[in-house]
C-alpha cells in the first residue's frame, strides 16, 4: 500500500465534488474518492471547502507595526510626513523581526502561503519566513537617497547583492531585486538593478504608476510616462513584477503585454491613499498577467487576501457598471494561481502534479449558509476567520485555527510593546 505524507479526507472542491486529496513530497499526487492508504498525517475535511491558498504579490510585511498611523493622507504626504520619519527612528533588525512575525501571523491565519516583500533588513524577514514555513520572495529595497541601512545607490546595490547571494537556493524563500520606484531611483540605479537581476537570474519587483503625481513627475524629469520610460531604458521583461500600475494608457498596456510584465494589483491600498483604481478588467481582457497584493498593512491596513479579492471583484463591477467585469472564478484565480505562476511556482490549483498549497474553509457560519456555489460564496461572503486549515507545500501551518509554527501569544505581546514605543515617539514628535 502506498504511503502519503498527508491525506485530506472528504474535502469539498471548487467544482462541488467531494474528494480525498493525497500529498507526497510537497505535491498533490492523487485526488479521488475514498483513497485508502497510509499517511503520515490525516485531516478530516468533511464539510469543509478546499481552495488554493493565496499569493500576496506586493507587501512590506515589517510595516505591520505601523498600521493605522497617518490615516486619511494621500500617498506622498503619508510617506514624507509620517512613514519616513517613523522608519528613520525605528527601523532596525529587531523592528523588522517583530513586524514580520506579526505580519506572518496575520497572513497565515488569513490563508496566504506566498508573499512578495520589499523592505530593509530582509534577512530578518527571511529567517522568520523559514521558521514559519511560508513561501517568500524577498528583496532589499534600493533607493537613491540615504537611510539607516545605506547611504548611496552603490551601497544599496551591494547590500542587495549580498542578500540575494545569501538566500539563493533556499527551498521556500527566494531573493528578488527591488528598486523602489522610478521616482526614487535614477536611470543609472534602475539599469544597475536590472543588470544585477539578470546576472543572478532573479525577478525584479518595483512600484510603478501608482499616482497621477508620480506620472507627472516622471514626465517632467524624463519626458515620458513611467512605462514608456522604463521601456526606453530596457528595464521591462517577463521577470518584472510591477506593483500598482494604476495610471497607464492604451499604448503602455500594449508594452506591458508585449514584454509579459506582471502586474500586482493593490486595490484597497490604492483606495485608502486616494491613488486611483487600476484598469484591471482591461488588463485581463488584453491578456496581461495580473496578480493581487495587499501592499503593506500600514496603508491597507491589513494583510487579508480574502478581503482583498472580494474588494477587487466588487470594486471593478461598481466602477465599470458591469456585473461581469471580474467574476468570482477570475477573482480567485488572480489571488491564487496567477500569483504563484508570476514567479514560476507551479501552485495555486488543487490538481495532481501541482505543489500542495491550499486552505480549508469552514462554511458552518450564518454568512455562508445555505451553501450553493462554494467559489462565489467564498469570494463575496467569507471572512478570514472562516479559514480552518492552511497548508504550504504539503506542510500544515494551521489546523482548526491553531498555528503550528508561530507563537501567537508571544508575537502579540511583543507587538504591543513596540506599539507603546512608537506611540511615545509620536507624542514627542507632535509636541
């Protein structure tokens, strides 16, 4: 009799069929009825909905410690008057570690098993991610102006190289090159970042065309819009993930499609910061690869991908006056499979041969009953607290809402201590 690492019994699949799911060596190897086999671990999923887990394709996880600060400000005021002063005071390996633990606690409890992060001291993010057992594409933020971690573009690039080389070859955590944005990196810095990514065979992750002000600033400085400008310096390729992409015209969309650039849509952050609404239905119609991200919880203010995908689906119906602008099946795919495939991971589908990243949702709550259409009702009605079990590459990270790899009580206690330090600083700063 074959032995599996994990056997999930009687799960309700998105197609409405009840099946057993067998996992071995981190992959779905058999999906069928009444699988009889030995297994290292068995989960009774009777009555629960099995779905792919989420891929959060743009965030700044350590900023979890800054959530809720600077509410109701536009992007540049929020950055310059609130976030950058706070980061100048508090960013350190200890801050990044505590913020990452808090963020990963939230992400696992809300069904995410892959996140793409851009911040400082990313080696601390990598350590926590490995301990938590979650996938992470991590990049050391590259800028032209000095911060606590580097003084010159050359120093940022050196730190980025060292970080990338130290994490290359890891099983779940992989390095990414992360120039912050066209308005914070010179053409020379962007070209060197691209050269470094090409040399090391890595993805690039960057903010692009987030606000109208950014577009005008790039136009004034370089005589072009952000996408045309990045195209002119040969920055764009199929290994580039551009966050936001709110303000593109038709010609820029064609450039993005031609270069197979990946788009990370962050609807809630864009709404809260009054940045605008990306034309995502148009991107999808054109065949542009769209995935979903929350952005950092300092601007969102959470890392809940289930909430994010529901917002995305409903937002685009409302602004387009088209109930089919993004349907439930498409929304789920954008939040799952599209994220994994954007960085070359064969996951995001509960299908034989795919890597075993999945969640189980308990529908025994008033807002999910009666249950007619599992996918539509999860997209439009479910809450992250309905997520019962989270599995990453065949490893159970949460079962029956119990975290297996993180100490929730300690993490929340330490977050409160950091909150008190930051609150005291804000009181002095305002005074």
